[in-house]
C-alpha cells in the first residue's frame, strides 16, 4: 500500500471511531477517558464535559450521579467523560487539576470553563447552557 493509501485508511479509521464515540454519546452514556484516549475523545465532540475524579473521593461520588443524569439529558449535544486522576495522572497534571471533583468544559477540544468542587445539578446546567 502506498503512502496515500495509508493516509486514507487512517482517516477512514478515525472517522469511524469518531462516529462511534458520537453514537455512544448520543445514547446518553458517560465515556471513560484515559491518558491515551483523552485528546481524540474530547476533540470529537463540539462540547465535552470531563469529570476529573478518583474512587476514594467522597465529593466525586456526589457529583457522579449528576453527571450520569446530564449525559442522558444532553444526549447527542454534549459528550460527557470521566477521567480517573489516579490512573491517568498525566492528563490531570496537564490540565492543572489540583482538587477533585473538577469538571472541565471543552468546546472543540479547547477548555472554555472549569467547575471545581461538588456543586448542584443546576450550577452545572447553567454553565453548560452558556456553550450549547
């Protein structure tokens, strides 16, 4: 296969992967992000909300059901992801996450807003509404 064929194949695979991610997001599921998948996952959606969390974090467990609800409510419009900071320290460090839970709102792969701490569903909805 020549270079052009390899480029076409890579682009086709990326388009299929992106379509699959959006289909899952459209189903109202929260995606699991990792250091390896973070950039392709968040850049595949016009608006992403990333929940930086850890298993041992009590406030994170309070925010998690809210994120799950919002993923269903904004299905097809907003991609919701969770990134475990203990297992994916590189990405957490890259974004300067110092406290959890932290929700990072990204528009076309760029950070547009950050919410730190356990906040109500209404606060999160208000912030999302600014960018939808």
